[in-house]
C-alpha cells in the first residue's frame, strides 16, 4: 500500500509513501493473493477482495485507520472447483454488494481465439456473502451471471473493476482487438445499467459520448455485426431478419422525461419497419423508408420518434418488423424545458451534494449532451442556485471554448442560503447541441445548482426541491414525411 495526500503531480509536495504489505500468500496456501480490490461496507469499513485463479476469490477486512488487515480471518466468497476465476471487484449499490469476476483464460496470443476471458457477477446483502447469481446459484458453487463475453473483434473482455463515477456506476475492463495489428489489449469503460429489481447489465462502452447507443455493443440475438466506413465506430448490426432477431440496448439516462430518439439505419430494399420496445412497453413500429443502400449510413437519412425514459436504467429492444433494415446507432436527444443540474454527462471540478444537486467549483464545467433547443419556448434562462459567492456562469454550445450564448451573474450571497432563481441573458442556439456550463470568478467554495430552466422568468419558491422527473412542455419539433427534424 502506498499513500499520498496530494494528487497534483506538479506540486512540490507531490510524493507517495510506501506503507508496506497488506496481505501475502505463501507456498503453503491454496490461493494466490493477486488482483486486490477495496470496497467500503455500510458502516464505512474497508474490505479487500483478491485472488485466485484456481481456488476462488477471498476477502479480508481492513483497518480503516491503517489500511492493513483488521484481523486474521479470510473469507471465501466465490469458487469454481478449480476452474479459472480471478480479478474480483465489488460495487455497493443500495442494499446489495455486487461481485464481478473474470472467468476462464486470459492473454493467449497463439492464437488469440484461445483467450476465453469473460465477466460474471453475483450479489449479496452482506459484503461477506453469500453471493448469488440471477438464477439463485451460489457463487461458491460455480454460480455467476454472464455479463460480458467475446463478440465480433472484442476478444476476452475481462480483468474488470466496477466503481462509482460521481452520478453513474461504471465498469472498466480490457479486451483484445482482433481488427488491429498484433491484437493489442485495449481499454473499455462501460456504464453499468441497473434494472428496477436491482440487477445490472453492461451498458455502452464510452466512445466519446454518453447519450448514444452503438447497436453492435448491445446484447445481440440472431443477428451479425458487420463493418462499414460510413457507420459510426466502423460497425453496425445486420441480418435483423428473423423473428428471433433482437438488439437489447441497456442505457443509463441521467434524468427522466421525454426524449427524441434519432435512429440511424440503412435499407437497400423495400420500405421496412423495426419494432422498438422501451422498458417493456408495447412495440412501436418504426417506419424505415428505402435509403442510400445496404451498409450505407448517411446523415439526413435518420428517422426520429419520441419515447418516455426514466432516470437511471432503461432498456431499448429492437426486433424485426416488416421487410429488412440494418441499424447503426441510436442517439438520445433531450426534450426538456427543465434540466436537473445533477443530470450531467461529463464535467470537471464538480460533484453531487447530499440532496442530489450539483456542486461546481470555480473554473469547473459540466456537460449536458444532445439538448434540443428548438423545443425551448423562450430565450430567457433561469438557473436555481444556493451557497452563492459571486462569479459568472457561462453557457456554451458544443465546445468549451465557444463564445457563450448565455451568461448568468451570480449574487455574492443567497438569502438565508436558500434556493435563489437567477435570470440569465441568453440567445439560444437552434437545433441539437451539447450544453457546457462553466463557472468563473467565483469564491473558494462550491456553488450548488438545482435546475436549469429554459422558459419564461416566472417566480420560483426558495424552498424548491431538486427536480428529477420534470414533464416535457407542450412544445414539439416539426418533422418532414420521413420523420426528420425540419
């Protein structure tokens, strides 16, 4: 274990101190002390899982003051009876602990197809177990729900760690990319998407955007992945031809409301339909007219439709309708007059407060992807804030260096430290844009931000709660006959 009190690598005081060994396996032990991972239990006590390819996963309690072992007890929490299991990681969410492990063989290059690594999961109500998979099988008896395995060029996805990234659970793993010379080990960072009953699925890997779903990274049944230089990420899903064909896309959505889904497809034949279900709702028949051709994905040939999404885990399922069409990706466009500031996608120098509002430090910024500004009724913008200490909020579209389209002067104080509505001067852009909110010239403490309200400046109560499920206003987009935004 090594520790530091400063993560600024340019600081003169930047250094790491070696505090020595936490745990070591010996030749006489029937396990291997590798792949350590630490999780805090409900009391704030740290535990370290580790091990152990041939004899299962172990767990030890740590002293929260020293970081060393609190006692000599070693718990066994997963075992395959001698088969390969290693790389544990535990994520705490709600009343459950989720144990992720890697199964089978990693890192074989001769041939790379011998790399059979895959990721499995089980959960428990206590950090020490018992951990059960989704079917109820104990992980000590070989249980483990499959989360991620080889698909297309992505061989051996495993070696993973689950963690909380401020407002969303994530999973980071490696795989071997068989379409690149030498099959190099490559990083994936994915969302973990939880269902209402508390079970996770692997969401999209981060490819520069959160509010987009690449079809090839969904859970696929009876379809194929193909390549095209006109498709985003160079891949798409084809052969959605059978009654059993299905693309399942788990998505993490940062705040509830109505969303416009931009559906990027290819159809070289007769007019077709795909059937789309959202969170188990009845299928929507999406009309897919003849396009430029098979495997050709052109901007301007997408179709659009509106769905209601909830905050957190959502599942989009695509199946075959009439005739045939291919799917590249789905973009999620936010139709909202009110955006909870906590529903961000990326940011810098920001965090969540205890009441789920956004805390933003000076020179920090927060990004909200895919905002449909055409649906906003008025050029006046209100930002709800407290813990005011002066400064300026700037609103920009698409890049952090763009000229601001809006500015908001922050009061030097907020009455009784309650929620205050600050009117901003804005000239809203037209169309779909990413929204960057930047704080400058502020005091040393974090500014708390509740909601961004794009509507007429109406009085707002100082005791306003943080909105998380705001309904869409009555304003709608205009479409042409193909469902495109005009």
